[in-house]
């Protein structure tokens, strides 16, 4: 989605990793197709790519026979890495080498949802802004502390772009249509999609606290945001209550009313959820994981982890790795 000189058709290649999100892929392609329809000319073309000639199974279980493999991909304006829930496992040496060669030849590179992991491991995000699906932000930050990760819906930084996934792909595609062919065309495409407005990168994520957690009380939402921003170095509940502008007792009553648990318990669960993401999606040791989530020792983390999830961090990591190996064997 990098604009080319006027009059030329831009060609996009969508790399379909195992478990890719079909919604994001089809949303991007349909937006480009509608730009052609509304503009009444071939502004865009596209193709799908897989690492080998086998069908690529999407996250919803449907298989897609890609148009090309790495060996016979035609010249592209940009290539988009499309990954689902296990994007951190898709940075295979062949994939990274292929992406580096394309970028070195002048091809733009992008990623949808968790495909940002692949670009990061390939070294293509150094010195550039990037974003990723909200569920992967914490482990991504721990793995790549030097990268400029934002909470934006999408980021474009020179010839590199990343998108948090879902319907944000539509906003990304419409933004590039507007840049290349004018806002009027982009708005007409948005109308075809019944898309009310083209969201900017900084627009609030659709998965905000009210919608993601069902939190309607503004004081509870603010307290939860404070907790989620202070997982590695937990702050005291009196300080959280003070920042929210309530007494600790009042905050406790609100948490029980809206979330069914105390602020202390909810804060602990936030840290445990982050620990689980790090166990599943990074190579951090258990003690490093514990420290990153505000636990004083690996044994202390293991105790609460087992109470919350019914297994220890080490057991979960082994089971998760085994499950992935079995899936690779089936594919």
C-alpha cells in the first residue's frame, strides 16, 4: 500500500502464514477491489503467496490455495505478512530471508495483526514506528524493548507499515487509497463498505476497556488502565485510588460491583495474564517472566499461576510447544 508514480497499477502480495486471519486478508483485498470499481480503472492488483505449494489454512479452518510461492512470486509494490494468533512462531529463516531480499530490492513490506513479529525478527522495524494486535503488545515489548511500538490502529513509516488487525485493515487501505488517489475516492470506497468514517492511526482501539471488558464506570476504567500500565513495577492500591480521585474503600466497592472482584485481585490477574502471554510467546526464562510481571521470584509466580490457570509456567510452556509441533506435523 505504498503509492507508486501516477498511472501505474500497484500490486500487492499477501503472504498467508499458517493460521492467517481471513477477515483481515479479505478486508484488505475487497477495499482494493472496490477502489478499482469506484475509480473505474485498474488502480490495484493483488495475489496471495505461501511458502510452499500446499494450501494455507486460515484461522477459521478454511484452506486457501495461494497464487504463488516464494520461488515464483511476480514483482510487487508491497508484500503484506498475514499472521494469526501464533505470529511469533512464523518467523522462519526462509520467510525472513525472502522479506529482506524484497525490501532490499525496493518492495514495501507490511504486516497485519501479529505479522509484526515476523518483520521485527527479520530486522525490518529498526528505527521505525510499528503496532501489533493488542493481545501481543506486552510480550512484543518485552522481546523488542528497543523498537518503537505504539498502540495505534496502524502505522506507516516510510516503506514499512503495520496494522493491529481486524477491521483496522480497512482504515489502513482507505488511508493509502486517499494518499494515492484522493480523499473523494477513498470516501466513496468507504461508502461502498458501509464504513462510517476512515479512522486515523491514533483513533481509539475498538477493543477499549468499555467494549473489551464491559466496564462502564469511568473510575474503574481509569484504574484498570493504570494497572495495565504498571505491571512490571506494581504500584500500591492507595496510590491507584488517589490517581483515580477516590478513597480506597470506594474504589474497592466499585470493583466488586462492576468486575466482581477486589482491585487487588484484579491487579494480580492482569499480571498473571501478561505472564501467560510471555510464557507462550517469548523465550524469556521463568524468572525473567516473573520479574517482568512484578513477581519477586519464579516460585511466587508459579504458585499464583497454578491457582489461576491450573498449571505451572514451565508445564504450560512445554504443553504449548508440544501442541505447536503436533500442528506442524498435521500440516
